[in-house]
C-alpha cells in the first residue's frame, strides 16, 4: 500500500472492514449514558474533529460519545449492532480530542444472536480490561473464529470516546444468496481493499460501500498525476466468484473523473489473503476482464455481461484508472462458486 505518509496502523486496520461503520449500517442500540455527546457520533466514518467554540445545552460539544461524570459506583457501556455478521480481527478505541475527560480503561465484549441481544444474551469477552490514554488511537488485535453480530464497549468509569472501530471480515450468507447474483465487491459481503497506487483524497474504503456517494469525499480519488503511468487499486473479493457484469460510478466527480478504466482479475485461491508485495507485482499480469472503457462525469456506467470477459472464477481484481482521478463506487455482480 502506498500512502503520502507512512501508515503505522496494524494490518487489520489497514485492510479489514470496519464493521462498526455507520456508513455501512452499524447502529448503537443502547447506552447507559450519553449526556454530553451522543453515542451515534462514535460510529461516524470520518475522523473526529474539535471545534473550540462550539457548545450545546449540556456543555462543550464533542465529536464522539461522552457520558457525564459518575458520582457513584459502576461504569458506562454501549451496545453496537454491527453492519454485518463477521469475524472480528481487531479494534480501535480512539479517544481523539478527549484530553481531561477520556476513560482510563475499557473492555470489549461480543455476542452472536439472531435479532438483537436481550437480558438473556451470553456475551464473550474479546478484550479484557485495557488502559486508555488521552487523545490517541488504541489498537487491540482479536483472534476469534466466531462470526459476531454485536459488540459491547465498556468504559471505566466514564468519559469520552471519539471513534470506535471494529475491524473484521463479513460472512456471506450463502444460503440466502443461493444461485442468484451477489455483489462480489461489496464491503458488506467481505470485499476489502488490499493495495493502491495512491489515495490522496477521499476515503478509499468507501469505494466498496453500499449506495451512491454523498459528496466528492465519499470515494477513492488520487492526486493529479504529473508523471507517466496510471493509478490502480487492488481488491480481494468477498468470495470466489464468476463476474458477470459490472458498474463504475463517478458520482460527484465532475472535473476530476478518470478518462477511462479497465479491470483485471485473477484466482489466487487462499494465496495472498493479506497485503503482500507479490500480489501487487503479479497484478500487472492478471487477465483483463474489462477492456479500457471511457468514463464520463458524475454518472453510473453499467458494463453489460457481453463486455465482461471472465470465463473462470476469480478472487481478486485490479481496477486501473487512466491516468488518475476519482471513482465513487465499484460493483462487480456475479455468482458464488
């Protein structure tokens, strides 16, 4: 992965899906207290901000979840329904901008239930009592093979969390999909960005999100290329499948959409499920499944099955854009195999 500045995040935070993303459909179901700042803000996709002179009726406005000061025993907690059932690989408890009001410690539990949890639900501890500090990311790796549906964040005893991210890999419900079409490039189906040439603007992970983009920052956009070549992004599909038709959306990209795109793909099996130089190098030689095709501004471009050359199942794709620019969404519809 090539970034303008080194990315020091652990691997799970770079390549796995944030299952607690409000933009993907995650939702806070309950909270013991969010007097100062709504628990919903904790699940926002963008980075937390600090606005020095912003106040509301309850005091200083903060971009995250903040409970009031406890004056007795106990602690605060919040229950989050994940955007998709999936295996959790790690967490980020980000206390951004909480300096004198951050929780000294946290714990994290999870459950796997149909519907939503109730008083009889059995919770499993995934992260034991762990120290937190002021205005910082706190990463916790998780090694569990269970596909979870909900998490519960405990903060001890009270305070504020700017962002809570739950990284993992969604589980496709093959029984519900059956033999029908599925979007193999959907983050909710487990598709993940593994590497890219550049992602200077926007939010590259939103390329695989549901719906259309809401603005020019809601997608993958590269800087202006001042040297020969073109930009690219590599995606591990949610499951091995046969691509039958595709869709490229340049929503909100009007003066900065790519002139054209092409798509390559390969069946790597279990090889290179995570980022690795060999995948990036080999991707240059993958089979072309969609030939170079012109794009237009702020539009959905549907690629019919006759223009998709994918006679064999694939696990990974490389989207090339010429020479640079922004793509809001990528859809790759096909059948699981």
